[in-house]
C-alpha cells in the first residue's frame, strides 16, 4: 500500500485522498520540464497544470521557477488535497487550484499561459478498474487527447509552449494530432526502466514553429542504482540524491 505522503527536499506531497499516487515517471517528468523552464526564464511567468492530481508537478515547477501556477483538477477529493499541499508548500502565494474539468475551465476563463504542463489520462480504450476516481485519473473517459489539444489552443499564448507525458506507443498519434493544430515537437525524452527494457514513456515539449526534433533517451536504473542522467534531474528533489 502506498505511503499517504511523499517527502521531497523542499515540500511534502500528501496523497491519501488522490487516486493517482506519486510515481517515478511523474517525478522524472516534472524534473525534466523544470530543467527546460530554467533555460527560458524570465519569459515564463504564467503556467497552467492540467489534471494536477496531488499538485506534484505544479510544486516541482514552483520550486525552480518564480512563476504563478494555476492547476485544474476534475476530481473533488484530489483538488482539495492539491490545495492543501499547495498551502503547506513554500510557494503557496504562487499556486492555486480550480476544481473542474478543463473543458469547463477553458469555457469560463480569459487567462492565457506562457507554458502548460499535462500528465493526461493514459488509457483511452483499455479495460477500466472498478474505482471511478481511478478511472477518471487513468483513462480518457473525461478528456480525450483531441479535446486536450483544443483546450491548449485556447489557453496558450502565442509563442508559448506545452509539455506532455505519454505512453511511448501513443506518441506517434499525439504528434500527428498536435501538428494538425499547429503544434510541433521541440524536444523528446524517451524513457525506459533500464537499458535492457523497451521505452515505456515519452516526455515531449511542443512549440508553435516547425523545427527538427532529435529525441534523447534516458534509462531510470542501471542495475540496482539510478543512472547518472536520472540522478542529475532528480537531485533537486529526492532526499536520497
């Protein structure tokens, strides 16, 4: 059974009320995006986190980037937990959560963002569990990727960027759908558990101009130890690094 909280160097994520717990690939995604945003400062001042869950990604970015971060979460219990996690963090004045679907948020706000981060529902057509809140978190029941792209089109400023975490096998489909909407992949980090495993996640950065994409690869572990690439990204966050 997962711990009801996860302790990082500068903040704590309580997760007992949230269907999706802190996991390694989400932590890696947050660290990778934060490293990219550090290269873009001070141009990134307004960030949107779609489907914040516990608020993990928003707090990882807040630790590294002095931006204001809005978080949207459809599940009521998860939104309350994210709000509590934000309030207890050192960056509470820059973090705020709205409990609603992103479709509703898009229809009712006039805000535009420099950067959007998304860890979306993963499994659009796979067998669902018996837990409704976990189904909402894991599946595209409440948010299909095509709807997500439409929301990004409306919420992103001209010249802005967004980053998304996807199962590796869904990347070709998403890249094609994003390109139809005028978004092009700038960077891609393909992730595998070890060098002897297949890729299982892709982390993608999109912008609004065409460019040449050269993917990079990262293994999380080498034997029982974390790889140097993983350690470098997670060193600002993990207590043991």
